[in-house]
C-alpha cells in the first residue's frame, strides 16, 4: 500500500537548483525520472509524511538519503509543506548537506622538472613527472612512487605511479609491507641504496616470500628515498631498481634526495591547494545554500522572523506580513511582544531563556495577535541563531497558522460522535432483525439467509445516508426516492424477453436519512416475497413501480406481472408483517393489497412529512 501511495505522487514542477542537484540536463528529464532518485530506505520518510498528515500536521522535515540521476548518493535536508484542505498539494525544499568532492583541472607542466614541481599543483602530474625524471636521471630500469597507507594488517605502500614498465608488472604481487628493507623509507629515517640487494643482510627475512616472489621484476641494484614534508609527515617513497649490480651511485642518490625534497614541497603545495579548493568550493556551496535559504524563507507560506536576544525584530518575511498583517517596515526594530496578547507575555520570557541556553522550541502551540487585533492560533518553532564564533546572537521564529487544523479537529470530533450514533442505531436495528427473523425461521440456514439478506439491504440503504463529498450541503445525509429504490432492487435488475425486469417511474423526492433505513426494510421485504413467490421468481416476471406525489402524501404502486398466478391468502408471513408494521408505526402509512391473478399489486400511501423528517 505504501509503494502504491508513493507511485501516485505526481511532481508538478522543480526549480533549476533541483535540476543541478540531481545532475539532470533539463527539468523535463528530472520530472520524467524523479522516481529513480529515491533509495529503498527513503520509503520510511513517506510513511512519516503520511503519519504527519494523519495527525493533522502541515509541515514535515527530515534528513534523508537520495541519489542523483547518475547514481551518486547524496544526503539532503528534506522539508515538505502540505497545502490544501486535504493536503492534496505540497511544496518540497531540498538542501544538499553532503560535501562535494572538489576537483579542478591541474596546471600544465613545464618541461623542466624543477619548474614543473615548483609551479604545478596537479599531484598526479607532479608525482609522475618526478618518477619519470628520477628514473631517467638515476639510470634505473624502472621506478615507482609508493605512498603510505595503514590498514588493519599494518603499514604498507600502495603503488601510485610507475615508470619504465607497465603497471601490469605489479598486478600479481602483494603490495610491499613495512619489512626490514622498507622500514627506513616507511618512517622517513633515511635512504636505502644497495649495489646488490640480494646480499643485503636485511633481505629475505620477511614472510611470505622471504625474498622476491616468482615472476617479480629482476632487482639487483636498489635505491629507495623517502618523500617527507616539512612537517615530518612521510608522503611515500621513490623506489628504483635495475637488474645489474652497482648501478646507483652516490651522485644519483644525491640527485634523488634533491628531487624528493622538491617533490615533498610540491606535494605539500598540491595538498594545500586541494584543501583550498575544497574550502572555496564549500564556501561557494555555503553561499549558494544561503541564497537558496533566503529565497525559501522569503517565499515560504509560514511566517518567519528573526530577533535579537532582547526580543527586537530584525527580519520579517512575506509570510509574516500575510499572517500578522504588518509590513516589514512597521515591525523591524520593534519588540516581538507587539504580536503577543497581554495574558501570554510570560511565554516570551521562557522562550528567550531557552534560546540563551542553546535550546530549540519545537511545535509550541499558542495564540498571537494580528495588526487588526484578531487572535489567531499558531504553532511556533524557535531556534537559536549563532555567529561565526559559535555564540548565540538571536533567534529565528517560524509561525504557522493552525486555524484550519483546529477546525478540522473539531469537525473530526463531530464526525466521530455522528459515527458512534449511527453505529448504535444500526446495532439496534440489526438486533431487532435477528430477533424477528428468529420467530419465523424454521432452520438455522433459513435464519442465516433471511438475516443476511435483510442486513445487506440495510447496508446498501445505509450507504445512501453518508455525506456525499462534493455535493450540495442540503443533499448530505439523504437520498432521492428513486435512488433508494434503484439501489435496493439492483440485485433483481436486468432484461427479460418482455423488456426491463424492474422499472421505476413517476415523481421523485428526497428522503431523509432517518427515514431511509425503515423504508429500505419495507422495500426489501416486498422484494424478497416477490423473489420467492411472485414475479421476480421467474425469468419472464417483471416489476413496475410508480411514484405518485399527491401533495401531502406519496403513493407507491407496486405492480408485478409475468409471474405465477396469484391467489388470495389470509396468511401473512414474517416479512409481510415486518413491512406492514414498519410502514404503519414509523411512517403512519397504510398498505393496500390487490390480488390480481396476473400479479400482485401493492399500494403504499405514506405522509410525505414522515419521509422527509429529520
């Protein structure tokens, strides 16, 4: 049921910010694909919205996870404001609260390595340039830059760049761990240079390979230099190898140390630049969010104002002007007590005390005064306002007019009372039907059939007593005579070879709900007798009903034809007795039977005021 309710939600429009947020190319694309932005866990929010509507709420807000049309997950602040008497419309605001990854194009490198790493802030380019240049300058067969990574299994190096060999050359091997050979580089303790690493006393001491694994690039000459920032943080290491011994000289070592120092500075700069990019991006995002928030506040249907800690109004939106009747120039700089009735001034002192303590006030229902002096019920939400230093400097107030909700609650209470009254009456009638049916029933099956048929007829008639949504006020809780007859006789409707099986003709008038139940019981009993013994018991039988308005009275002429031959009898069954009793006692009417051999004729005469009396 919840999924069905979700699918029936129709989005009418979105603004350009929503198109951008969900990574759509055009508004139409987002409207067409909006259902795809909801994640499975988003369903709980729809359930909370439905609960909010059920409880009479007009506004709902929550943090929720969504996804863009490209599949990227985002966290948003989701606020929905319901509009319309039945909450048939809603306005939704979505604020992105997830940090965007800042990624800018890196600067183009220059041909000289020193200039490249001094001026370029593209970390990938810097590292690759450093690795390529150092590999060439040292005469290594291959070079690599590994950066530090610590995971639950300990410290290790993760391959960042390669030079001289394809990356696949390392694809089948575990990444190097912090072994005795790698320890000086991992911790920035110094350079490791070996003319033949295989005879180094530190080589071959660590599991699982105790040396180089099978298929590894042949390494004899080995040079490893840590890349350490000025702060002492080890970014990673430059590693070089050759399959011949004694390739790396002291001069080569000094060259790589110099390159590593420049690389550390360049990496620091690149990281600082990335951090600055994130800061700028987040600041721009915050500025955009602030602009969006300002637009939302100004266009909100709710009354939104801000005030300082002394209760002096500092800002005032259009919603506040609509609710309270004051223009912004009339209230800005004046105390908020202007809006508070004299007997509720103490509330504001309590609110300011909570704000100074850093607490929020949610859904506080009270009464406020308009410019014209009228009092209106409102629901308040008050939140502290902080400055850049985190100090509380004021409060924001959101006020929502809850007059309609209060009226709806009163209407709901009236409807509940009305429903209780009707249910009580139906139980009383049902009890009477069961009792009277039991007197004439010859078996349990006959009793069940009789009671079931009579209660079904009462149920159809009772449905006519319910208010008709969208109808005229005078017609609520009533039905027309023909409408009632058509409903009760609908099980017998159809066609015969002689024409329609049931026809209803003549005058029409409305019947009050207090008369519907009794009249339905009478018609049901006559129809039941016709179905058992009369015209409605055969395929060719027909029933004609004519309604005649005589001014003070209404006459119903019930004519059966095409059924079994009618013979007069003095015996009256229970149904006949029940119908006659109801007609005489409740409606002060009379019934006349005409035993026509072609079919029974009933004439029911009832005072009109008994049919239309509430």
